[in-house]
C-alpha cells in the first residue's frame, strides 16, 4: 500500500476534478490518498508542512509549472518525490499529461521511474548589524531583487564569495537556478541552462550601464547584494514577495540546503521539452 498526496491548481476546475477521480481510484486500488489545498504563490521555506507529508511515498502536482513550484515547497527537505501532471501551457517541470496520469502513477508504483534532483536557491536579508532579518526563503526557480513601485532603479553592490564584483543600477537582479533559467531569466535574455548542471546564474534586468551580461557561478558560490539606495529593493522568491531589503541591508544568496526531487520516466528530456515548447524545428 502506498500513500500518495495530490495538489491541484484551484483555478483549473479540470485539474481539481481529475485529482478527486484519482483519489477515488487510488483508494479503490487499496492505497491511501490525500488531497492538499494549493499553497500560496511560491516556495517560501523547506518542509513547511513536513508533519503532514513526511510519510508520503509520492506527491502528485496537477497544474502548470507554478503548481509544481508550490508542490515542491510542500515537501522540500523531506525527500518525498513530486510527479508533475501538466494542466498548464509550458510544463517544463511536469512528466505526464492528464490522460496519462493513471499510467504514470502505476509506473511509479511498479518502480518503473527515475528520480531527478534539482538544486534550489535561498536568500536571507541581513541587517546592518549582521543579524538575519528575513528568511531564509527558498525557491526552485529564482531569487529576484526588484525595484519598488515608483522607484526608477535598484542600486546594489554585488559580491561573489566575499569579493566585490560590480555595482549595478537596474530594474531588477535575478539569481536563477538551472531550473529557473527558462523563466524570468530567459525573458531577460539570460542563458538557458540544462538542469543537469549545478550552478547559479546572475542576470541584470535593464541595467543602466554598459555591462548587461549574465554571470554563471558555481553551486558553492555565495552572492551578496548590498542595497545602497536611494530606495530599497523588493525580495521576490519564485514569484512571492518576501519583503523589502532597505538601504544598508544585504541579501545573501546561495544554493539551498535541500534539492527538489522530481519523478521522470525517460523519453521526455529537457532538450525535447524545450524544442516542443518553442516549436523549434530541425534544419
């Protein structure tokens, strides 16, 4: 008997309907099934609901990539794998389509699957006295420092593992994982990075300077952004506003302590998904 959880996108009635059907089917097959409400807008910390999910054998996400981010946040740090079922548009993180859900669950129960680990990123706001004030907040996609409403730019001094790199004036600064490289980072003309790699990508958005290139760093690097004014910077993790770093504070970012664990079945490689989603034809 397996214990399987289901998280459905509340804004997609079809996803909710399929979740209930799947729950009934699993119970008829002699398994335990639990439905979880869709979480808030992002991953805000590892293992937020660890007591509720730690005995799960599998968590199924029914929605798009945003729902996957929330499902991953629910079990992050517990080792519970997440199977994504695509009810959205892109589905970079999902492994099955709705009409293949039952077959995918059966393959998992039969042991016919692979587990893919994806690195995460975390950010902590540290005050001028060196004391952490916000966080750590953990995300699968990215950490973003964005200009507050009404401000022209954010101004930050960036350090890489203790060494000053550059001072930036920009609309935003993105620190992305390979998984998040196809999100906001891609929209800002940052590089597409294979999720097989472990790295951090720093991409300035509309920088007011000649240097407008992304910088790719190692997993072990620490990136610090000191907010130097005249305004603060909003800290956004996987789309959720965590708070504001005020002038004089530092946002310390590094690889998260726990990897996300995703279920895959082979034949749906990152390269294949990328070509399909962008309708790239071979020449």
